C-alpha cells in the first residue's frame, strides 16, 4: 500500500501540484494545528463541538483546511481544547 507521504513527495515534482499545494500551505497548517490540539486534548470532534456550542460538521469543516476559520472560531476552538491561540507574523 502506498503511503500518503510517498504520494505527496512524488506529486510535489509536478509544478502544477506543487504550486497548488504551496497556495494552500497556510490553510493546511491551521488544519493540522487544530487536529493536533484536539488530539492532545483527547477529544472527538463531537466533544469539541459540544464545548464550542456548535455542530460536529462545523468542527470538521474547520479541520478540513478548505476554509479559513475566523479568529473568533479559533479562540472558541482553543478554549474547547484547553489550548491557547498564538498568532505570529513572520517575514516572508
């Protein structure tokens, strides 16, 4: 069975794929941070949703990387997972 990591490495050689991936890199980083925070807290999406007073599908959308969540949503997610939101701007 081919691992996703191996496929990604191979596909990154394709300039079209690499450009599209780079364009979404920040969204993926946010999604990865959300999933890691939830996992660290030992919570399911449903449990986070309950703590945020939203739906499991809303949490799934936040974790999908397809949409950028608002700062307010990120703060609520952080509180629900016992995390602290830290925003940092770095030189490009």
